[in-house]
C-alpha cells in the first residue's frame, strides 16, 4: 500500500501540475471512467508546426487517475502530435512508477486516453471508432 | 435437504455460523483475515449450499422435466422442491407463481417484456423512485421510450427516505405501474412498501417490488405486501449466481405472453403455431439452471433455520455499533438515515478529499472488502451530489471485530491522505 500511495503520487494528486482551463486550446478532449466517475478533460495548444506549446487538464476522481494526468502533462510540452499519438500504456505506467492492480488500470490510463483523443483532434468518445489505448 | 444449525435463544451464534462458510477462513493481503463487507454486491456461500449443489452433480444429474428415468425424476423433484421452498420463504400462495430466473434483473426484464409490452401504452405513467438500482430503472426507462409512456421518478428527502407527499401527488395523476425498491442497495433504506403498495393498488396501478436487497436480509411476505410482482436474486442470499426468482400473481402471469421462446416452455408446436406450457414453465424456456435453483433452495433452508428476524436484528446491531463511530470521524459524510429505523445493514459514506476508489484500495490492503463506486445507482448518486461512495454492507456472519477492522482501515486511509 505504501508502494501505491507514495509521496510523489499524493503530491501530484493534491498539487496537480498543469491543472486548470486552457482558454486558447486548439485541441480538447473529455473522457470519463464510468465505473468510478473519474473525469479528465485534456487541453492542448498546438502551434502551426504541430508542436505542443501548452497543455492543461481539468479533472476529478481518484488519486491514481489525477496523479497520472498530472505526471503525463509534465512531458507533453514540446512534443509533436505524432509523438503524443504514439505514447503507449507501458510508457505511462512506467512514469507512474508504481504497481497498478488490474482493478485500477483504467484509473491510471484515463489521462492517456484523454491525451490521445485530443492529439487525434477528437472532442469526445465517438462510439467505438477509436481504439482504446489500453 | 436438512440444515443443522444452532438455535440460540436470541442473538446469533456468529462463530458457529462462520464455521459454515469455508471462505471466511482464508486470509488476504499477505496474511490478514478476510473481512468481507460487500454483501450488498454478493454474499458468501455456506457449505450446506455448496454440498447440496455438489450432490446434484454427483448423485442425481439429468435434465429436468424430460427423462422418463430415475435420475431425471430425481433431479426434477429437487428442482421443483426448491421452487416450493422459495415459494414458502416469501409466502407465495402457489409454487407455480415462482418463476426461476438468473437474478432480479432478469426477473424485472421478464415483467417489462412479457407484461409491459402489452399493457403499457402511449401516455401511461410508470412511477419509480430515485433509490432504484439500475435493474429496476433502465427496463422501465426503455419501456417508456418504446411505448411513449412517461417515467416519473419519485424523490427522497435528505435522510434518504422516499418523499411520500410526492409519491401520493404523482399517484393521483395516474399510474399504470409502480415499480419500486423494497430496500435501497445504496443507502440501506427500507421503504414502507406495504403502504405504498396499498396506495398504488387503490389508484389502479400494477405494483412490482424489487426485493433484491430485502429478501436476503428481512422477512418478506408477498401476500402481506399485496404487490403483483416481486423479484430477487439468489446470489445475495447465500445461493449461487444464476439463481433467482420473480413472483407474480397467477391472474397476471396467465394473461402474459412468454418472455423467451424455445424448449420446455411450449405445450404443442406445429409448423405454423405453438401453444404455451402451464405456469411457471411458460416462462422458463430452455434447460433451467436447475443446480443453481437447488442451491437457492438450500440457501432458503439455511436462512430459515437461522431466522430472518434474527438476521435482520444482527445486522442492525452491527450498524448500531459502527454508525456512531463513523459519525465521529472528521470529514466523513454518511449518506442516508443516521438511525436504525427502517433500514438494513448497509452504510454508505465518503471521506473528505479521498476518492472511494482510493479508500477501497487502502481497505483492500487491510483485508477489508467494500464496494466503491455508484452501486448501479447513478440517479441516486446524482441526487446525493456525488459520483461515488464507499459502501460497507453486513450479513449474518459479520462481527463487531470486523466493524473495528473497517474503522481501522478508515484511520489508515485518512493517515495516508492527511
């Protein structure tokens, strides 16, 4: 347990980085985890060259989902949309640095889902057309 | 089957009961005793139920209602014997009115299809409450959409009790069907079902009771309630998943079309025409889950031997122990009533600043199993102004020591998130 709720996870949960509205966002995607009600809206400001200039997220939910989003946003700036699209679950779980049980994996990966949705230029989950990044 | 149980004068002999549940002897989370407090989701199973089912497979097994040989006759007798036990348990006037199905959800869907599609018309009103489990909400929501009927959702007060004034007001506007929960799985509130049913019947409505959270925990008597349909699940009452029943009045069931078509539910089949079997088999197409039904019969034996009133009293004793201690915790919100009146052993709460999923994960590390989420109660969660809660739910085998484990796990969660 002490392995899961490590200090930096709790710190990201209580003091999320890049949290809040991004008024001039060019990309915005909202997603939820219906099981527990976690919500994340990922917002990107992408320049003409397709590089992420700024990122913010708004969310509510459990410590794992919100810390995961906070940690993920820390590495987004300066990346191209193509680079965001190729991020995978192992990368995100590796950055989290904790062992996630199967029951909580959707919490940990919701931010990646939201980030990828925004990187693909979507605004919301369009049926089953977009493959689940998990 | 016979169940040998202690007949202590008043309180349950919980130690003796626990010895009947093999799973309660195991450890979790690296050696901690299992503290199972998720009984509103499903219950554990006593060896008497496991053995009754095992015996069917080992000694009797053959398809029911068909074979003209000894094994089939034995299995049929066990299956129909289980029906008689279930009928007696809810005081149904006739065994044929008890239709076996997979769970309360399937039972309610049976009524929604076989009765609802022919009887709910455009402009009709269906009354439900905001306390409903999705199983007694979504079938009526969808029926209303198909039929052009109106779904009316009765609100609760801040204590989680049904708004009687609103119920009566809506009833006066007319209702074809009142589909209401006996006992809330999210809050543990027991509705005044007998009075609600009487009022609804007087207003000309058909009444369905979702008793999935009631039949396992309190005495339920369909004749006393006066309702038309009542559904419940076996797996929440010591029986296996896949067992359950919906009870209905003969005069309604006789007039209903079948739910599923196929084998066992027919009387005669010609190329262009079929006629239907008698009750209850008209509604039991295909080979029934007869071993699960036998398990349900054994569970009913077990619960009856312990006594439903005593089980209810035991659960209230646990709530009476844990509730005041919970209410002392800073930053806790306990949803629903804060008294023991009209409730069962369900306690839903939130800790400030800690999402229920984090709470449940930390509880898990202490061996404490609770449910975190919306409990298939999304309209209720919206009404309470939250997305999820942590829910502890008790049963006959739980103890005050387990309540202490729950309180200890809360302290741990608060420490981690301090």
